[in-house]
C-alpha cells in the first residue's frame, strides 16, 4: 500500500487505483475540527504548538494534492479504456485532451517546493515572515488546484455520463476568491501580529471546506467506476 506521499504504481489496474486513492483520503485530508482551539494552544505554549500546526498545514495540502492527482488520473485512465471498449473514442477524445492539460497543472503543483519538513525549518528560522509568505502561497495553491481539478471533474462528469454513469457537475463558483493579501499583511503589522491569529483559523477552515466539497463527488466517482467494472462486457 502506498503512503500518503507516494503514487500507486502504474502497473496496478486503473479501477484499483481509483479505489485505493478514494480510500486513502482519511490519511491525507486531515480536518481541523476546532481551529480556534489550535490557536489557543499556540498561545498557551508560547508558539511551540504553532510549529506543529504549520507543519500539518503544509503536509495535508501536499498529501491531498498528490492523492487527488492520483484519483483523477486513475479515473481518466479507466474512462479512456471504457470509452474505447464501447466505441466512443472519436467522439470523446477531445475531452481527454482537455483533461490532460488540467492534469499537467496538478502534476506541476505536486512537484513544487512544498516539503513540510523544509517549511517547518523555515518557520523556526523566519517565524512571522515565513508564516505570512506561506499563507499567501498556500492560498494561491488552493485556488489553482481547485480550478484545475474542477475542470477535470467537469470533463469526467460528461464522459462518465456518456458511459451511463452520470457524475455531479462541479459548481465553478466553488473556487474561492484570493485573500486580500496586502490588506491582511498591513492589518497584521498594525495589530502587532494579533490579526495573524484569524489568518491561522482561515487557513485551517479553507482546507476543511475544500475537502467537504471534494468528498461527495469522490463517492459518486468510486461508485461509477465500480458499476462500470461490474457491468457485463458487450
């Protein structure tokens, strides 16, 4: 079984890769149920708990992004095989070509400088500066990630619908607007860092909201793949 930071070998059947990626979300999509409690723990530990929290923020983003890439790539490969088995290749090839573009965005993101250990070291050295820079980058990552995976989901919804297994069509308005970075930085400086506590809470909640949107669609996808796999060959 692959660890959260690893991809399943390509030799594994695509339907099995979908199932594994779907089941692994409990390992990667960690949710902060009490974000304000985490902030309080930061305060009463004089910031020490913040190092752990910052590490977990980076780690869950990296692991979630890699798992979603694996899930969508496997679902695309499975659909490609089904499409050609049913003689729909000429009709649906353009959709797969569009998916490839968006998957490339997700692949580039998964390979970027987001190692949680290195970010923890930078946090220890730079503290406030590292956190602000990190929060800006993480917000931009979330937006780019959601926009790319939403585009893949929309294409897969059309493809799987053509295969007789309709999937929910993602709402494009779900992609969050960028934070007002300059305003947040100014307020953080003016309040001598106090506003950063609210920013910490937002960072936790943004990921939680993203996962809450992802999970129902993943459930439909996993069921659709299972149904197609179980269907008798024509």
